[in-house]
C-alpha cells in the first residue's frame, strides 16, 4: 500500500484522492464517489498528463445499498446508467497491490432495484486506465471485504439477473490488475475501439465479456456456458489466460462454449480447470467449443492450449504458421505475447512499452483475420455466378493491402469454377443432378489465416413431373388417404398437399405439407363434422417447376358417426397451418397476435412491424429439440374451440423451452398461460401460468390464474419448479369445480438443482367455455428463438 502521507504531497488539480477517512475540506481529497463526481474536479487529461484519481482501500458505493428506490435511468438512454463520467485520459488507481481491497460497488439489477439492465458506469473519452481496482455488482454475488469484515454484504437476491458494470465510448482502454465481478451480463467496461485487460480477474455467467478486446494473463470464473454473446469487429484474443469452469456439465453438448452466437476468438497458451459440481464420469475429457451452432464463416484460432477447442473445421491451429507471430514472438527474455502488434493501430499505441524490448524484426505489423463478404452463397439458375470479396484485417480493424490468397473448393454434387482477380473471388456453378450440391470454399493467406464459405448449387430446374398414377382418395380405418405416383426420374417427391374443409360456404385449411410429398393422410376430428372434405395436390419434385394443381372432393359431407373420438383434438404440429387466423369459431383453430392488458414494461420494444404469421414451424437450438411450432414475436395466442361448451376438460401440452437453465423466458415478468375450459371470445376462464420470476434464475413460478374479460388474477399460491426445460409436459384438467395441473420434464436434472423437477397445482375454479390453448408473452430473443418455446404437441378432450 502506498504511504498516504507521501501521497498527500503529490495531490493537485490533476491528482486527486478518494478516501472515506479524509478530513472534510482537505484539498484535492474526496470522501465518496458522489462527492467526487459532483465536485466538477474531473477534467480532461492528456496521454502525457492524465487526470488521475487515487483510491484508498475501502468499499465505495455508487448508491446507498439500503435504498429501496427503483432506478430507471435517463429517458431515452439505451441502458439505465447509475453514473456517467465524461473525461478523456482518466486514470483510476487503487492504492493497494491487492485489487480486492479497493472496491467500487453497486447491488442493483434487472427487476431488483432497477427497470432495465442496470449498468453501474458509463465513461466517455479516450485513454481510460484502471489499476488495482475491483468493480463489482453485488446484486447476485456476496461482497466479501478482507480488510474489514464489517463491510461484508450478502447478495441482494439469489436469482441471477442482468447486473452490469459499465461501458466506455472512446479508444485506448487499459485495465491492469483489476477484478470485474458480477454474473449475468458482466459487461466489464466494454465498447472501446481498443481494449486491453492485463492480469485481471472476471466472474460471469453468459453474455458477459467484452467481445473485442485483448486479455493478457487474465483468469476467468465461468458460471455459464457462453460468456460472450458474439464477438465484435475482429474478435477477442485470450493470451496466457486461465479459464475455471464452475457451472454444471451440459449433458447434451460441449462442457464450455466461448460464444452464444458467431464471431472470432483467439486462444493462445491458455489453460482450463474443471471445477464443476456435476460430472459425466472421470473417463470423459473436458469438451470446449467456440459456439454451439457454428455458421460456415465462423473461424477461430488456437495454439499451445492444454485443452483442444473445436469443432476442427472451424479451428485454425497456428502451430508452425507465420501468423502465430501476430500473437507470440521470441525475444531475448523468452517468448513474449505480442500485444503491441494487436493494439498498435495507425497511431502505434504500445500500452506495455514493448517496442523497447522486442526485436525490431519481430514487431512487424501482422494481420490476424481473413474474412469473406458472405458466409453462404447460392448459385441459382438465375445467378449462376456470384462474387465474394476477401479482406485481411489487423486486430485494430485496418485492412492489409494486396494480400496473397490461396483458394480451394470441396465439391459435392455440383461443379464449381473459381475466377480470382485480386481480392475479388467470382464463383460459377452448374448442377445437372437431382439433389442440391453443398460445397465449401476455403481461402488461406501465406501466414496461415483462413476463411470459409458455403456454396449452395441447386439442380437445374426440370419440367413439372408427369402423373404415373392419377390422384385418388380412399377411406381407410377412420382416415382419408391420398394415392398417386409421379415420374420422378431420380428426384424426390416434393408435391404440395393441402387438406381443406368447407362448411356454410367457407373454406379453411386443416393440414398442410411443409417440405413436400408428405401429408398424404388426413384423420378428421370434430372440426370436420358435417363439412365437405377436399384435398389439393400440386405435383413437383425437389428440382422441378410446379405442375397444375388437382383438387379432389374426398367427401361431400362427413357424417358425425365417421369421426372417431369427436370430442378430442390432437396435433403434433407437423402438418399444422401457421397463417394468421384470428376468427374464434367452434371447430376452428385460432392463431393470432396477443397483447395483454398489462403490456409488460419493454413490450415489443424491438419490434417495428408485426410479422405475417404469429407462429412458425421450424428448427431452433439450445433446449429446443428437432422441429416444432414457435412464436414469431412477443405476444401470440393459439386456441382450439370445441363445438360445445365444456363443464369438464382435460389438456396436455408438450414443449421444449429454448432456455436451458429453467428460467423459461428472456426477462422477469414474461410468462406463458395454458388455458383450459376457457372462453376465447371474452378472454374469460382459468389458466395455469408459467412465469419468469425475479426470485429465481433457474426455475419458473407456476400458479393458477383466472381471466375476467382479459384481465387475469391469481387464484392460488406461487410455487417454483426447475422442470420448465427440454421435454416439458404440462397437464391441466377442469373437473368437479377444480383446476388440477401437473408440470414435469422427461429430462434428468442435475442433483444439485434446488427446485423440484415437477410440480402439482390444485385449486377451486370452474370452466368458462370450450376453448383450450396457450398465450405466450415472452420475447423471442436476438436470433428469433433463444428466449421462446417450441411446441411439440397439444391434445385435449
């Protein structure tokens, strides 16, 4: 610790002291952060004479940790910032070699003392420098202060919520010997054009780290599977870092990912420690990957790590390649990490002073990334040639002129020709086969940088196929069967088949084919009673034009006695229509958008226009397995209305939430209702609500509600379950004047999960109508699905 009396002699207008024990009125001294920021003493520094604030060991709160106020930030701001600081070349330096002794603290987060993603600090200005500090948000983390245990403070809440540290608008950010502590959305002063973290410690879950930075000799405690949402610009470089994996093993994927989305990550000379409580057995080696769903263009770099990082096709091993010198060089003192090369930019920023001791021959400016203008190219008949551009980039973003490039193409079912002119790559493709060719373009530089793009070449379009057997419909075992044969000539049947009902002069679609060729059977339910049944088939193969649609009347009027289990509805959504259908009518499905009366605080914040359809049938990822029906926007509803009013009803919904930790939705307050015995016209009746609660980050609150004209009120106590994960079943029944519900999951949960995997609700209420379905108010997520659910089945009787 620096001698305080000697420090007092150095204070002046550009050298201030923050010390809670200082006598009031002491020149250039401030007793709190609030006093410092209100004083106006901070003024712009210069690279040679920065504005410096020394911090004596203590815990400095940005707000009163006992206050019960809800912080909302400034109207119009992207984030709710607790403190904004505008000062160029500002240095904050703790007066202790142990950064845990000098703490800048807050304890608010999303839904816990703040509306929105609470963010402690916002800096504006170049040259921000931090040293010997801890910046911690103790909303989800216990504050333990070693110098004075009386200043210890338990975390504000057990639920992990968005509690961010800060960001900076500027260039040349450098943090040395600092600790950055929070959990979700750590946000350790992100945003600078160039950022260096040196000998720093980080604690985080997901979506947390700076996606465009150099991390040198740092250590990380990962409590989540994806610490970076997606990298920015040229990505993030980890040099001689230690990663401690502290969460649970992922039983369905890798043990640790670097990114949730895409980008570029460089991991050079790093180590991994597995500290997780759950284990798949000692025989399984630690599995680390760049991202769970790599796109063709995703390419990352590795060298000298104690654990391999995959997948291999998206990994460049720099062993023996000249490009390694961009990160690691040999000097007289031994191997040195080439931070100067990464951060020098056009102004030769050298935060570590390496030009003084690295050999001049090894300090040439070397690029780190090769990128193509597109990661996927489709060479259709209309556009059999497409041009890509290649760029070689330095870490700070500048591009290298006239790089040497080598190209190769891996062909699959099509012929590709490449013509290169400088950095422009023109591709020509032909495909006279019957299936789509999927090819890869690989581009390399002489230093070992690599880029990849996928080349899709659909087959040359053929005329529509002829009928080998004309379509006809038969009735077999309670269902209509469509029969036909096509002259395929090696292609695949991709005919469009659509079943429709006509009643009272109105037609409605009840079953559709998606990829074509399937959906030849229609099993009528009570929706078809008394209706005419039609089927329309449009012949096509996977590589042909559409033929002329043929419509057949399968039945002019379906008699009720032909319908099996007429008081039941069941679907797995594989042939389920998805177009907007807002009408509520007995025997019809209703698919519509939905805005609840309470309209959540950030309701449809990012949506400018409504999509064409409220639901789509698709594949996704994370916790969603296979394909299913998913919301396309925040706020959708799906109902089936029976032909008669219900005094008793039983329903089951089978689904996969995309969230894998059990929290179910993107933010606290978002929910899904399973409605049973409901009146969809008046929005009245009972429902089981599944809610993301601020009280839990790995469980949902489940409780019954009753709607009256669209306004829901709880009719039972909240209980919590970790079972709202992959393989979730929700059973709900109205009988004898009671709502009984059971939520459970097929998935095996880790033994350490503190909440039960299943839960039962039983409360007094009554049916109000003959509708069954779901209301979903959760956001969809940045990629359109990461926060939502995938419906795999619904049945009711």
